[in-house]
C-alpha cells in the first residue's frame, strides 16, 4: 500500500483529539519532551501525555528514549498538512514559541554559567532545532519578545558548536524587527556576538557601540559592562590591545557598582589573556588566578576550560613545551566533555603549534587539519585562516590562538 494511503488509513482510525494532537506535534522541529508536548497541545478531552502515549502505541509517534519523542519524516509531512487544514497552525506555533522562549529568559541563560550549567547546556542543545524554528516563526509573526528570547537561547548553543552562520542569520533577522526600547541594547549585543563569531568585525563593532550607547543612556550598568566586555573582545581579536584593555578595566569598574560574579570572572580572565599577549605574564597571572577562583566558585565550567588554554599558551610562549602539551590535552578533554567545539578547535590548533616546535611535524600537521575541519564545520572563518596558515608553515613556530571567553 502506498505511504499516503497507509497514512490516510491510520489517520481515519484516530479519534478527534488524537488527530489534533498528531497535527499539533508537527510544530516541533526534531525531537520533543513530554513537558514541551504538554505546553503545546491544546485538546478537548485527552490529557496531552495520554494523547502522546496513544500515538506511540499506534506507531505514529516514535519514542527515542525515556524523555524524548519525535515523528518520522513521512508522518511529519502528512500531519503538518492536517494542521493547516484544521486551522490550528497559528495557535500551536504560538504556544510552541512561548514555551521555548522560557529557555531564553535572563534567569535561564544565567543558569548555564553556574553550578549545574553543564547539564543545563546539554539539555538546551537538544532543543536547538525547536529554538531556531520558534525564533524564525516569531520573526515572521512580529513577536519581538519570543524572537529575542529564543535567539539568546539558540545562541548559547550555537556559540559552542556552530554553525556560526546560522547564528548570524537568526540574529540579523531578529535585529531587523522593531523592539521595545528596553530590549534594543540586548538585541544589539546578541547581534554583535553572532557577527563577531562569523568574522564580520566592522558590523560587530557597530552593534556593540549601539548596545553600549543604549545601556549608558538607560543607566544600565550591568548591560554596559557586558557591552564593554564584548567590545574589548572584538578589539583584542583585531589586535587593538590598548582599546581592549581600557574596555576590560572599565567593565570591571562597572561590575564593582553592579556586581555579577560570572561576568567578573569572564572579564578578569580575558584581561589576563590580553596581558599575556602583550608579554606581561607576571601582571597577567593574578587576573587569571582570580578568574579561575571565581569560575570554580560559581561553577562556570565553560570558562574554567578557557583558563586551561591560558596556562597552556603561557607555557608555550615561554618554551615549556611539555607543560604546554599537557595543558592543551587537558583543555581538549574539558572541551569535549562540554561539547564546546570552539575551544576544542582552538586547543587542537595550539597543540599543533607545540608539535611543530618540538619536531613532531606529522602529528602537528594532522592536528592542524583536525582544527581546520572543526573551524569550517562551526563556521569560524578567522580561526580557519590561522589553521590554513599553520598548514603552510608547519615547521615554523606560530603564535598560539588567543582565546577570550
């Protein structure tokens, strides 16, 4: 029997609520949890959990594990047509957007960088398809609140694993919307982060300038500290080190007035890396040690992994090759445990530099190729260029990739 006829037959065997539930479930992009199904499904009589179970029993919904479900592509396409025919698409997509916008609230995003954040990031990564879909739908419908929140949540995943171009595309579309005044600075910061990731430095600078001006005009010290920190990172990557240092120091002063331990740890660590880049290691160490203490205090595992790269970079530049290699290997393990492909690629590249300096040319070339492949997969064009240069000059000591949070 042709697939369409089989699906028609299965559809006719469903009760009205089961039909509605199956149709509404097509608003999910990829897999979904029971909690999400409960938030999205609106049924006359059946409880959402019972409806999902009934559809599992009829082999129309697939159970992936104890917590996640999805639809086969053929069922997804068929039931999506039914959702439109039932006239329920707009309402179901609206409930879907509101549910996933909760993952992008200030509290939810802040929770990614404290104790328990690794597990929360892993759970968030499972929702990337849903976050992207919710964001694009919110842009299309003009729902600023949902668009901004889902962009921030999606960005928290894409910043680690890419693809960066998807992040930038989402950010561009959200930034083109009309937003209430209190959200405009947040949108500009999010746009700047995504543009920085894809190497659009001039546009990223403009976005951060806009965010800083808006935050300062509103008297938002916490926001201004974030904007100065982001602007400093951009300047650091562009080798405008004096500008970067001034912004890092200004951000620390703002954080003294509007305390945020997570943000303070990030700024201190990045300022330490900048000082190391300037050859001022003795001045850099206190900042990095303070940053490491703060990261461990609050439970920011992602930032703690970055500090490992700092110590490895310092050892490499000072010629302590055995220590540098061990530190980079440690950073690689941490990055892979966190599924942080950005830091993984950086550590691979820097480890290839150690190999080149110690005469392990073949291994160095292989590591540089791995780094290049990762940079391309996540869309990190700037670091892709560094990896290409390393491939061309594997026998020469290159500068390690400088890494700020």
